[in-house]
C-alpha cells in the first residue's frame, strides 16, 4: 500500500469515528426532547431498539451470506447473547434512567467514566500493569467529574442530581464489563457480526421489560416521539456503530478512543443550543479534565472505544 493511499485510509477512518462521535453525542439530546412528552424510560428504549432491529437483522443476514458460517459452541453463543444484554439492554436502560434526572451535558461527562473502568477491570482481572501515566489519567478524569458534578448541584433543571449520577455511572460500569468481556468474542466473529447479534439479543429483554411494566403499549404516544425514537434507532445506533467499526479498522481502537472523546464537547454545544441548558465554568473545566484523562488512557493503547451504541 502506497504512503498516499495509507494516509487516505487513515483520514477516512478518523472522519468516520468523528462522525460517529457526533451521532452518539446527540443521543442525550433526543432522549431529553422525548421526555418532554409522557413516555417512560423503558418505553423509549424499546422504541429505539425496535426501530434499529430490522437494520441489524438485515445486516446479519447479509454478513452470513457473504462470509463463512459462525462456528460457535453453545457456551460461546450464550456468552455473546449475555454480553449483548449487558451492554445494550442494562447499560442503555441505566443511561436512559439517569437522563430523567440530570442534564444531557452532565450525563455525557459522567458516562466517560467507562474507559477508566475498562482500565481498572483489565488491571484487576487480567493483571495488566497500570502505569504512572494511566494513574494520572484516572486522577484527572475523576477530578473533572467531581468538578462538573459540584458545578451542577445548584442547577434548577436537575431533578435529582445524586440519583441521576448514580444511574449514569452505573451505566458506565456495566458498559465497561461488556467491553472487557467482549474482546475475545469480537476477535472470533468480527465486530459487525458481534454487534448485530448482541443488539438482537438485547432487544428481547427490552421488549419483555416493556411488556411487564406497561403492557407494551407503544401506539398511543404523540407523533414526535416516534420521530425521536426513529432518530435514536437509526442515527444514534445503527449508523454510528457501523461507522465506528469501519473507522477502527483504519485507525485502530486506541486512536478511535482519542478521536471519540470529542463527544462530550458536541453534547455540551448541542444541549446549549437545542435544550437551552446553562453550562457553568465548572462543567467546562471538568469536561476538559475528563477529556484529558480519556486521551491519556486511549493514547496508551487501551481499548475503551470499540463498537458501541452509547
């Protein structure tokens, strides 16, 4: 491969990751817009999953026809499905619950705890050494989160900042479990196939949960809710997961995690313009500290940003 074509490949990959980060950054905005209507978290999550499902089924069928069959044992299939439920049902539900109580901009900052959880899980579970630079990254990340949290305590738009923070950080923790656990499965089946089957697996408990909680009554909401649900399913889920998978092939997961850390900046801008949220200097300073910490973690070659539906 020539140097010019290699550079083109890299910059195309970087652009895809950048666009994916922007799409992911709009998730909290769309959720907050949907919460202006009478809809609860599980119903909104169910709409998102159902709108995304046909695209993943179609892609899975296409990949099956084009490539060799997936030769997985029953245990490996069970692991794949369990990981999908963990990452795309549990983590997503906790995230949706958190956005009931806190602003979209604070949610995006708090959610970026997940790269630090990945780092810690790899150190504890797999014995990977944590360097001094990574310790500095952890200190910066959590100092930034604390600063942003303190700066939002008096915000009138927050319904319950402590409860919302709990749900979002729990979402990041659960999502980190999914990322660490999915490494070997993705290496075996490929990122696109893994994402398709994981999303399909996560749709089942989502629909069951919605059926138990509110009888799966999804046909009585105002029309804008369905537009927002479709936007979350397609433009915040399907499209960015495919873009980031292709981007990682070209730039690597470490570079992708660094590029993707621009997401909170997008969310802050969008939440100010679209939702008219007030951004404090503490939140801006905390965001910069968090992004610096995530940058350092990504730069050291860890893998916090892979195929994701944030």
